[in-house]
């Protein structure tokens, strides 16, 4: 068995087949390495897609809230720190760093 493998590797067709396999794995434009990089890119893009879909859902919920008068006032007070006339606003910030 060992002699057969060595004869095949030493033969011209064996060398050509080995070179072809090496070429397809490393140097070809459709190589396994490029396919793995492209699969990683696809995975990353799918993660970005799901992130942006979730952000769109959050924005749609916020948009529905803003379209009512009370929701608009609440949004303006909480996010934009707006106030009515003759009204004072106190912002309380907590120090999250503990000694």
C-alpha cells in the first residue's frame, strides 16, 4: 500500500494532481480561503442587518409615540430638555464610578 502511494506521488499525474489541489486551495480566485473570508463577511453583514432592523423597530415605536400631543411633550421634555415658561428643570446625574 505504501509503495503504491509513493509511486503515485512520484508519477507525473500524481504531481499534477497534487499541484492542482494546492492551486485550488490557495491560489485560485475561488479558493477555499477566499470562500471562508466571504462567509465571514456574510455572517458579519447579517449581524449588522439584524441590528439595524431592531433599530428601525425602536424608531418606529418612538415615532408612533411622538405623533400624539402628550407623547410629543414627553419626548421634548425627556430627550431635548425643553420646558414650559416659568418652569425650572433640575437634571440629576449619578456618578457610576465607585471608589
